[in-house]
C-alpha cells in the first residue's frame, strides 16, 4: 500500500456536495483507489418527489462508476446516504444520523456549494456560508476528527493580481450580511432593486459566488483555527482527462455551454482583449487527485505540529506550463474540424475583438438583430419565437464568465508544488495531478470529446468524425461564399455611391 492509501485505511468520511460534478469524481476515486477506506457517509437532499434512497440508486447508474463496479462491485456498499440539507440547522440531519457521524467519522470534506454566479444573496449565503458554520459545529462534536477540508475557489479575490495561499480578510462580517439580507426582506424590494442593492454590497466582488466563498474562508479562519481544517481551491474544472476514463462530464453549464455555442456556430463574436492572457482550467480527475493528496498532507502537518495556521492549497496550472487563449484558439483551429457537433447550425468561426465598444456594435448586428428577425419569421410561420430568449441566455452566460476569463491573475501554488514533491513514486502514479508536463492539446480534445458524448449526446466514433470533417468543410465553403458575396456587395455599393452617376438618377 502507498502512504496515502495507508493514511485513509479504516477512516470513515463525511462528504457534503457528493452529488455534484466534482463530488462524484472524488467519491469514485476514493472507492477505486483506496480499497481499505472505511465508510463514506454522503449527505443527500430529497428532491423532485424522490427520497434519498431513490436518488442514491440513480446516482450509481452514472457511467462514471462503470470501471469501479467492474473492478470492485462491493465498494459501493461502503457508501451510506444520509438525508440532510446544508442550508438547514444541524445540516438537516436526524439525531440518530448525527450521533453516528459524531462517533464514527474522522475525515470531513465539505464540497457542497451553489456555483451559480447570479444567485440571490440570501440563497448564496444560506448555501455557501451558513453551511460552513454548521460544518464547524459538527466538527467540534466529532470524537475522532483528523482533518476537515473546505473546498473553495481559486478566484477568491477580484482586486488582487496575485492570489497567495492564505486566507484573506472577509468582505464584511457575518452579522452585517445577515442584516443586509433582513433589509432586503423587510423592504420587499423588486428583483431589479434587489440586484442593484446587492451590487452595492458586493463592491469589488464580481458576483455572490465569489463574495460568499470569501466569507466562508474567513469564517473558518476566524472561528475554527483550532480545528484541523484546510482549504482547497481550484479554478474552472474541465471534464476528466484520464480517470476513470477520458472525457466524463455531466454538467452543461458555464464554460461547457459557452464552448458548445461556439462550436455550433451560434456565437459569432467574442471579446478577447489579449490572446496572451492565461486561462485557468484543470482536468476534473486531477482536481480529485490533488484534493485527496491535500487531505493527507494537511492531516500530516497537524499531526507533526509543523503548522498552527490554516493550510491553503491553490491547485492551478501555474507559470511552468501555462494555457493561454492563443493556445486554445490554435488547438481549436487545428484539431477542431474533426470534432464538429451534430447540432452545429453554421461554420464555427467567431470574430475576436479587443474593444468592448466594437464588441457591442458587432454583437447587435450578428447576434441580437438576427435573433429578432428570426423570431419574426418563426411567428409568421406559426411557430414559437425562441431566438431572442436564447440570445438573452447567451448574454447572461457571457457576463457571468467575463470576470473569470478576462481578469489577470498570478497564483501562488507553493503548497501544491511541495506536496507533489513529498509524494512517493507509487502515490504519484496512483494520484497524478502535476500539470507541469500536461499536453494541453490532448487535454482539450479529450474534454471536448466528453462534451460531445455526454452533454450533446453525439457519436464520437472514427466514422462519425470523418463525416464531421466533410460537413465542417461544407459549412466553411458556405461561410466563405457568403463572405465573398457580402464583400462584393459592399464594394459594389461603395462604387455606386461614389462613382456611379446613374445610382441617383
């Protein structure tokens, strides 16, 4: 057994957010690579008319768990679902379940969060902040707590160019936020007024997600520094790169949705101030591996009394092997033609602009105007207008990603780098997360194949790719022909205006 395997041997875990994208990948890896791990208590919320046992049965039907079920069918029996809700007092746990956790659990991983950037303040605080307070309360009661991990975001500060592996001061106190939410309730503000009031409260923070994540870290640092907590941050998680197989993803939101619309030819203009800017993506399976290793390392630091401060791990693709927007564009142009989605409506060739003013002008002519004209045509044909609604969703998505894609950062990742060096060779093989030698071209192709297969539900066989390539060049020919006709028309019109006398006769 490796050192990390020995550490987890016999430990019982409590995981929140295990039904989310990263939560599923983490759980699958824990079960597949840590054969002697103890019980894993998984907090699940009943919803959509289904109790947790129905949800639990559906949970393991995901293709993600196929390799695990083939390797060790009994591993799933270690997972025990508990009915609860992170937004409720005592996490919504029954007295019996809470006692079970108090007596048996020694490792806590708090992954539950709302990642919606435009979540109302009261909802974001309830999920991202109140849940942390409840987790701290539970950890204080656990009889054998070894380590507790709070999963956060790498984009924890919006005004700093360099994000260090430390906890930053809270934007405001918990009581101040509670008071602000109470004001919103009492004044019965309209949706627009509430949004404006929230913007004032957020100040330099771009959205309620980053704001509440920053608050959560601060609360842990101020009220639980005596407990064996650590904070694990990561940026935008892509699909899996290697484990348990390449390309697994189950969320069609945020970056994935933006990539889909670009590949479908729907998005025709994008704002890119500087192609040399870095983008911070990490493969989801690497996120899980680094999280497991960070849990092991944080526990060791506490046990050896090598730290009295909160350990923070920034897991980001650093300066050693950066990924730039220019690299992403080159990869898309050179390797994209074979990976055209079946849902593509036009040739995927978005215009990049540096100026917001230029973007706004082009956005009107190539996005908004066609959507309005298209809806008129649909109405005439007796069909339901929908293009303007799609346009509004696209604008909303673009604005939500703007902060993450356009802000320039440098990240300190010394703890992660040192952690990698501490691992034995066996653990490095079992839990790979070093990104210094990653081939980003291969990563992004595997990620996009996953989006095609699991989100768009496309066939990604070699035969299908050959057909996609043919279709890609057909769409390109149509696109270039229309461009040529448009340029010819502009030249003709200009000549008529300035040189053709008969034009005004």
